[in-house]
């Protein structure tokens, strides 16, 4: 019995070769995307843990300016009951270096360690090959290779403090925590002599200490981080310091990868749904076209289930046949995807075959295909043999003659095209859903791309950094109003704000406390619900803290810093990706309730449009030599975003390309089916004197309005609801309100390009009709 | 054989049509020289496979001959491209098919108008003419909005005839127009065609049915792609029934039909 059904299934496949090929390609694409996304998700967490073990990554790291409090930090480590071991070594922090990173110029920090230093935790180890010719070497994090294109032996130049430093790249290192540009200054190594030479050139301000600590219980790392941060914060240091637990470091690196993977998976699911819609369409067409065959089978004693089995076999074979090369193709794509991941996490992504991801992808697709095949072929159960044998009469619908030509003011070809369009409800719904879904994906991705590469304001708002031009910190003394006035009086200064970041905690959770005298003047407004704090008893907490603590606006929350606790009233919810969303904001007056002597230390300077930050810093240094440390925030933020640009652009290109391929495939499939089904009709029309061009025009007009409507729906959805989708994808980070800039001309261009592509494809595919002779059509 | 007093509708010179089937060449029309006249009701007869339908589709510009020349009102149509042939057909030819071939997704009126609008710019006039013709062939307004499958075979073929005539074609080509109909419906269709011919419409009809052939005033007999006989008759009036039938029967018998 099954062999007969197998023959039927095989016969269906052979009869509909091109439809089968199109479906094959769709499922293959879906599998490629699904496997890629699933394998990343399944592997990412365990991969990083393995890497950390392999590289002996510490549970907590910190770097801070070497000062008189060093002994206190060491004492803290010694007294913390869960410290397994710790190491402290000298380091150099070049807080702001400018360099080439791929095609862009970026500003970033560099944390430089001595490669010759003996250490147990995270020992110096390069990825081969290593260049050891000469002494003026630098060993960079792997992201510089995979993200910026540097190779071993290349020359690396950077500018720090108006001096240019040039080194030869000796090799690359893998670093799970501070190996990227998005998690603070990336760690680099230099041989002892080179390191010492640099230490001399960069002077005292660059002298830092680098601390690595391992704990006996990984769960206790976060507490150690909290204690260290609070102690560093309490030291009153004005220099940059970073304390990072392994967990927070890894999570920070994963934010972007997870976001991209979520987009990839969402798109993969859209592709799966499209494949399922096509299968459903093919089954409904098959039932209509083969009604009499079904009648004959049933009349000969076949049960409905046996007839359905043939369809199940048909689509199961196509799915398996497509899934296997799909997984193979995904294997070929993985190195590229791996590079994108590596450029975000700083580790070599293993492009090995993931059997679990392959099984999950295949089983998911198969289960979906089987379910949809069974659901779509339900109609077969309701067909009696006699009804099936009389299919010609029973399957037609004569209810409405839509758009009678008698009253139509439209051109004949357009009118006939529209008449066809109005008859094809099921097909129209299929095209509409597919085109709208794909357009939505493309538009959402283009919006994402625009916000990373064009108008970056919204992304920076999400990241949570205050978008000033320059950040200034006094090298010594307190920030008095007259000092601020001096800066304000410099040429090109539009305004200044005060904003500090302190270590604090809520319950036992470490948070960053942002403190200012006036949050209303900030360019980056992170509060999305309620309002920023104004009074000294108020605090705005991130949505993720509120969710974790079960608090809402109007509730009280206890905040601790430097061992002092106080209760504050929640006046608003904020959001930001930076610090994994664990951020709260309060006024300086509010903080003084905990730390009465506290004064704000960080001055944000906003220059007029077009003003050169370098000119400003030179002017500042000339007027107030050695008094201020300046960071070019604008360049630093653009540099950080720049590291994500290639990944976002690649993702957008892939999704747009897949969209065009799939729209082409769908139109090919639909037009091919349409020509086959309407062969007789086209023959009659040709016989009556319609030219091939007339018929092509009709076909195009019968499809293009639906495609255009799909593009319009997808574009509108993309324009208005992309933010909602991104909010869903980022909600785990406490991002609940995204307002990305949408570039209307770009969206219109993309939509027009999609419609134009559909038009061209329709014309080209419809050209097949030229080959069919009118005589052949009529006499067939 | 020719009638010099009548205007020539079309001529074929050395017309050949060869089909290739699995590498085997099948010569269906062989060096056919033929002249058809305006106003005639020409009937082409022949046994199955004789090439009569192939001839009809070739001379109507539906299909291209392999070799030879077709002069339609003096214009050689053999060199026309497919699109030029389509324009030729819409202007000069009307077709009535055995399988009727109405577009089953369109109403009767839309079927007719889909032809009319191709040629006629004045849509209102086209609609009026369509309705007038439909009424003339016996399809009243209640049928105009119906779909082909809701009509009887005879009604559908009448609609087919109206569609063929809507653009006032130079020639009406009919391929076994009664082949799929019962005898009453067939007779009715033949009545319509005879009536149209009596108004001056040139008709070229292919059939293997004697009763249908009786309607013609000229019968051509085709065998193996070659014209082997021709019979001239008076125009059909119905009054000369038995005599006409005998005359045609004898003609066909002579040809071994």
C-alpha cells in the first residue's frame, strides 16, 4: 500500500518539478537560518564557560589607578571569605587612543599588560601564528583581527596624548571579559621591554593596577565585585576604574550577539512560516487539480488517510532533501557567522558541526511540515468519490462576476488582470502574508542598520551613555562652580552637565548609581516611565531592577553605597543596555543623604555643532594646563558602535537578499502555477487576438497590486512596529521603550525596490507564455 | 474550380505543415494550393487526421505553416510574428471552437466584451452590439451575466458565435462547431451560422458531419493533407434539402468517405 503512495508522492514531485524546486530552496534557506541561530544559542553559553576554564579567566577583574588605597583593596581580597586566589600586577591604561579599526577611525581605551609578567590567572597565551621578530611588539585581542582586519606582522599605530605610537602586531589573544571594545578598554599585551618603554613615555596618569581574583564559589564573585566597587568608589578617586565579574563581563559581551541571534531566529521563523504557507498553497492547488484522481483512488477503496499519506510522503521527502543540504550550507555559512560572533565576544567561534542544532532544526521543520500537510489536506476527508469525480462542476464558484467589463472604466488588460486578481483569494492571501512578512523584516533591519550607521542617537540613548562631546574630570581638587564656569566660558561650549557614576547596591545586587544635579538637562533621557528624580528622596530605577525587586513607581527601595543605606521613593523607570540595565539615578542632594560630603566630579561638555573637540581640548590644556583629564565621548561612542556596524550591515544585507530571493521564488511559483492552470484560457485569449505582451501585462496586473499591498503593509508595519519587535527582543535587558529613527526615504526606496523587483520578476517569469503556441494551448 | 466573379478572401500557395513527433516527421499538409472567396460558406471535410483542422488553424493565423504562403486579402501572413498574427486575428478573424472555449471565469457578456474591447474603442457601442448580437442568437438578458458552466451547450456555443462575430471579422472560422452538441442544439447553431452567412459573413467551417456540410455553398475535401475534391453548391435555403443532401452524399461517396 505504501509503495503505491510512495509512487504517487514521487509522481507529484516529478510533475511539479519547478514548484518542488522552489519549495526545496525555501526550506533550505529556512534550515540555514534556523540551524545557524539554534547552534549559536545552544553553544554560546557553554562555549564561553569552556573558554574561561581553558584560559583560566578570573572570576573578578578590576583595574584602577595605582594610589595609596592599594593596600586596602588587597586587604579586602584577603579577608573576603570566598577568595581562592588573587593576583595584582602593574598595568597601563591608555584611556583614550585613536586608531584605525577596519574602515573607521575609532577612539577607545587600551589596557596594557606586560606579557613577561608571571601570572596564574589568565596567563599570556597567543593564538598562533606568532610574530616574534623584533621587540616593538603588541599582542591584541582577537577582535582586532576578526573585526578590524589586522593580521600578525601588521603595523598598528595609535595616537595617545598627541603622540603617535607604532607597534608590530606579534599575535592575537583570546579574552572572554575585556577583549572587546564594548566592555571597557580591551586588554593587550606587550613584551617586557616594550611595556616598560611605553610606561616611561605615557607617564604617571597611565599607571594602573590590574587585579585578577578567583573565588571558591562562582556565585560569590558578584558580591566581591560589589564590595570592590564600593571601596573604589569610596576612595574618592577621580580616575577611571573598572570592576567586572566574569558573569557581568560575559553578559555584556553577549548582549549584541543575543540580539543578532534573536533577529536571525525571528527571520528564520518567518522563513519557516513562508515555507508552510507555500506547502498549504500547493496542497490546496493539488486537491483542486487532482480532484478526479482522488475520486478514482477513493472509488478503488483508498481511505482518505492513505491519500493524505501520499502528500505527507511528498512533503516529507522534499523537507528532508532540503534540510540536509541546508545544514551543509549552514556549515559553509558558519565561519562567516562565527566571525560576526567573534567580533562581538573576542573569542574564536568554533565552526564545528553541531549535531544537536541540526537535529532540532530538522525535527522542527519536519514537525511543522507534517502538521501543516495534515491540516491542509483535511479537505480530502470530506470529499466523496462521486463528488471528486465530478470535480469540474463542484469545484467552481459562480457566485460573483467581479468587475464586469461592461461597467469598467479601466484599460482592458488592467481590468482583466484585476478580474483575475479578485478570483485568487487564497493565492492573494498567501502572497500578501509572505510579502508583508518579508518586507517587515527588511524594513526592520534597514531601520536597525540606519540607527547604527546613520542617526545613532536612539541607539546611544538605549546604550545609556550621556551624549556629551567631551567628558572632563579634574585631576585634583573638588569641582567647584568657578571651575565649571571657566570651562563654560571657553569657545564653542554650548552647555555643561554634571553626571557621576558610583557603585551601589540594591539588596545584594550590584548596580551603577548615576548622580547629577539636574537630569532634565541631559541629552540622553533613559527614564521611559514616570520622571527623573528631582527631590532628594527620589530615585529612578531601571525596569529590570524594579522587576527583580518587585517594585513599582511610588514604592520605596533601599539603596546602599559605601556601607551606608537609605530608602528612596521610586519616581520613574529607566532603561539602558549598558551595565546590563542595572542602573539607578538620583540627584546629588539625594546622594548626600548617604554620603554628606559628596560632590560631583565629572563634567560633561557639549560643544556647538561643528566645533572641533580636539581644538577644545587643546584650548582647555592651554588655559588650564594639567588640570583636567578629557575623554572624547563622541568618538568613543561612535567607535564602540562601529564595532557592531559590520555585523548589522551584514545581517541587513542577508535579510534583504533573502527577501528578494524569496519574493522572486514565490512569484515564480505563483506565475508558473497560474500559467499551467490557465494555459487553456491563455490559448483562447491568444486565439482571440491577445498578444503575448497583453497576457504578460494581465499576469503582472493580477499579481502586482497584491505584492504592492504586501509591501505597503510590511512597510507600514515595519515603520510603526519595528520598535515593538525590538522591544520584545531586548525586553530581557529591561528595554521596554525603543524609539529608533526611521529614515523615510530609505524605507520608500526599499519598498519601491521590492515592488520594482517583483514587477521585473513577474515580467520575466511571464515571458514563458511566449513559448507556448496558441494552437498548442487550444488543442492540448 | 474557382469563381472569378467573387472577390478572393485568401489564397494558399504550396502550403505545408509538418509536425515532429518523437523525431518522426509527420507531413500533415502537403503543398496545398487553395483559394477561398468572400461571402462563401466554405466547408472543409475529410476523415480524422486528414489535416482539416490544421489547415483551418494555419489559414486563420492561429498556427504557422512550415512552408508555403498564405495571402489573406492579398497580405502574406506567413511572415508575421506571433504578436502581429495576434493583431491580425483580432481584426480579421472570428473563431468558433468545437469545445466552445468560453472563459469559464467570466460571464457571457464579459466573454464577448473581452474580444470587443480589444478592437473597438467605443465601449458603449461595443456593449450595445454585444447585447444586440446575443439577443439575435437567442440569448436574452437573463443569460448575459451567467457563467459558461451555467449554460447549456447550445447556449454556450451561441455565446461563442457572438464572441467570434463581435468585431465584424473578415472571416469566421469554425472548427466542428456542433461536434460537442446534441442534434437540436447543433441544428440551432447551424441556423445561426447560415443566417450570418446570408448577411454576407464569410465562413470557413471544418466538419466531418454531413448535416453540417450541407450548410456550405462550397465543400472542399481533404485527404492526407492534399485537397482531393471540391463541390460547389447553391446557398443553403432549406428548401432543397433532400436533393442537396444526395448531391453532397454522392460527392463524398466518390471520394470514398
